[in-house]
C-alpha cells in the first residue's frame, strides 16, 4: 500500500518570509527511515541543535534520525564565511543569518554561528507538512521542497513581552511560551516582573517582596499568585538561551510599585503601609525620589537582577508615572541610570524615560499610540536605539474584535491585518531604520487567566510582528502573509497551541 501524500510545501511558505528564496521543484528531498543528521565537526552547539532538530522530527516520523558528525543527509554546518547573499558578500551579516539548500540528495545548512543554524532549523520545520508537529507517528511522505534559501534578520531585536505581575505564569508555562515564539525567530523575551498588583522575582535581602506581594490573593482580581525563585529565574534564562532567546527583565519604576510598598512601607513617602491592590488602575503609586531608602532598595534590586541575568539588558520601566512629579521623575531616573551601568547592564525603558536626557547606550521602547513623540525622537538623534511597540499595532492584549474575550481595547481593536500593516521605520518622525534596535509585541495580563489565554492573544498576531522584525521590507505583502499564516492552523492544533481563528485568514 502506498503512503498517503501530505500536501507539498512551497519553499517560500515560511513565516517570517526569508530574504531570498530560489525554488527548484526538481530537487525535492524526502526524509526517510534511514535519514541521519550530520553536524559541524567539533561543535557542541551544532550537535545540540542537531539533537533539537531530531527531537522535533522523531515523534511524527517515527524515524530514528541519528545525530553524528560523520554522515547524514541533513547537514548543519558552521562556516565562517557562508555565501549569504546573491553577490556572495558576507560583510556584516548577523549571527542569525544562514543558507539552506535542499537537493534531491539532502539538505545542507551553512551559518557562521549557532544562532544561524537554529534559525534555519525553524525554517526547515515549517518546510515540512503540518503533520510534522503531531505528537505521534503519522503516515505519509516527508517531502522538503527543493531549492535554496538565503536568510538574515532585518533587525537584531525581535521581542515578545509577557506580564507575569498582573497574572503569574509558571516556569513550565513560560517555557512553553518560549517554544511557541522561537518558531517565528523571536529572540528576546521581556518579562514584566513587577507591578502594582504583584512582585514576581525573589530578591535577596528583601524577602517580603515575594512572600507578601507574590503570594495568595495577588494579581488582578487576586487570581494570579506566584513568583519566580532565583533558581526558577536562572532555569528560565538557561532554557531561553538554549533557544537563542535573551531574557530582558523589567523592574517597573518609579511608578507601578504598589506591591513593593505593600511589602516595605519604608518605600512610601510617610512610611505608612499601603493596601494591596488587585484592580486594573494605573498611575497612582510612586517610589519617593528624595528618600535615600529608595535608592538603597533600587540598588539592591538592580544588583540582584543584573547578577541573575546574563543578557545585556535591564528594563527599568519608567512608564505611566503619573504619581511622580516631572522633577522627581528626572531626579529618580538620573539616579537609577548610573546604577544600571554600575552593574554592567544596558538600560531599556518605556519611552517616557526619554523625557530625561539619556546616555547613548540607553534604549527607548515606544509604546503609545500618538503619531509623534519628541522624547523618543530626541533620544534617537542623540544615538539611542529604539524598540518599536506601538500599542495600536503590537499590543497582544488588545481585543481582536469589539466583543472578543479576553482582552482590553484602550488602544483599539487589533485584527491580524492591523498588526501586520505598518512599518517600524515609518511609525514616528525622527525614528527611522538606522535608529531601530527592533520590534516587540507586549502581552499584558490583566484579563488573562491561563496559558491558553496567552496563546489565544499571541497567535496569530505575533507572527505578523515577527515578520516585520525579521523580513526585508521588500517582502512585505499582506496577501502573501495571510496565505502563509493559514497553514499554521493545523500546526498549532498539532502542537496544542490555542489561537484565535481570525476570519481574515483562509485557514486550512
Ligand atoms: C505600558 O503599556 N504602560 C508600557
């Protein structure tokens, strides 16, 4: 009996769209019983990525897919000068760049760095039929479309943010989220760790932050208790790093600090304890700019978070500080900037921070819905990089339709086309291509109660932002995107990932 054929994929049926795609339909390769994976000689990183690929392919194929350095039809090779664009010019190609060639005899990936092999593996996974994501053996032929892909990211920073302060998500849930994100070449996960309703990271010397403000009854409506121990956080950072994801920790200051002030009344102006809050208000709490206790606290927290975080960034929030006077805000930010530098990190802040003069190394994250922002433009002109997260395009907590649930709608309702149909280099006057570090899609958790809620708000909009961050602008095309996105319905179902079945997408 012949095996049923799966739908053959096209070489360009990938999200984010690769930079260059040259199909050769006469050169398809079929993964079979005897296929093996060969990795770059002497590279433990390449070997580990080979094992990662094998683990992705084994359940559905049922094949052994041994991984070794001597032979194998699927080769993951490190080459310091891979031919990464049409004119053979490798200058300045980022680590995530790769070349992938499928011929009738096999598949070869070349990259200068392990991050490029990992990115190529995500492409390879998408080139296989959706059945590859099933958790058990599937009958069919595993055809990879022939030809060549040469690929590289448009921006170095392509992020997602998860708010674990308004609702806590466990280590296992955050790991699952990372696994869902990396398929779209997302390489940063910003964790919003603290806010008015909860404090979610254990800090040495300040145990009540998590004992009191990470415990029962915390989070919006009191439904999201929990916190990451130092060991949990370290485990997450390591899990992310194995997937080429940098964790960006955020301690939101000087506003959004009610949970800290519940735990430590000395952080309030009069030293009197404040009541815990589980509502969704913002802009009512503030650290005290002219109190030395404030900076002792902030320095301890910054030192600790920096020590636990191998990545280069530390996000200090700085948004919605309506309970802080402009003068106090400036005083506070100017005291905190050198502390972040002292502990070896590059500061990121929501763009309100750019109202204060910043060092060139500081990064402003634009999040509002206005058409202009003077502070962000000035910071860009002074050499700071910008991360684009306009709420009316990238906020994953906005509703898809006026009546969809969960979600909020203060920045509008955002369907898939709206999350796709914009460009970060056109979003703000004074902020163009060369000023951008990249893009990020934040997910705030006031209305979320489960990992399924997280997934439903993330998919299918996150792939739109991921493509804007990775793919060359010339590839941008809504009709092409919605067709490519349609193929993810069965993939997500096979992976057990919930998604919103947006009517704009011709789901298969
Ligand atoms: C924000 O949405 N307050 C950054």
